[in-house]
C-alpha cells in the first residue's frame, strides 16, 4: 500500500474512533452535582482542616473526622463531593478561579481573626494573660 494511502487510512480510523477515545474524558455532568457556591464553601473548609492537620502534627484521624463533619453539615456524601470535584476540575481555568476565591476568603478570615485577636488582647480582662 502507498504511504499516502496509509496515512489517509490512519487519519480516517482516528477520526472514526475519536468520539470513542474521548468519551471517557468527557463524562456527563453528575446528577447530584454540588452547586458551585456550596462547592467553594466546602473547599474552603477542607483547606482550613488541612491547615489544622498540619498544626496538629498530621493527626489523620482527626482530619478525616473533620471532613466527615463538614460533609454532614452540607448533607453531602464523600462520593458526591468527589464526583463534583472531578466535574469542576475538568476545566482548569475555571477551577483556578475557584481556588483563587478560596485563597481570598482564607486571607480575609486570617485578617478578621488577627483583628479580633488584637481587640481581645487589648481588653483589660485578658491582657495580663497574653504576651
């Protein structure tokens, strides 16, 4: 067979099977997809839990219990969260924007906590006990 015909045949076969090969990558939207705002709230709380785990010396049991409590609060199963996470993670540009929102909220929480700590520190009731 002529090399040009081989390439043409290969191209035809590739185009014919392209939908089959990409169907695994392009899954359908989960029927129980978590709405984006709730998903971002959960991501925020999961990142807070991860920070606490690092401060606790990596207490995995406590971390997993915290994750379970967060998911129960939102009435979401771990599988539902994982399916939603995989769905939202498909578009990296949009997912990056979600993580930017999470980082911004973490920064805001840090500032609020720091401000509140300074307010409390300045009160005469506890000032003698703080460095």
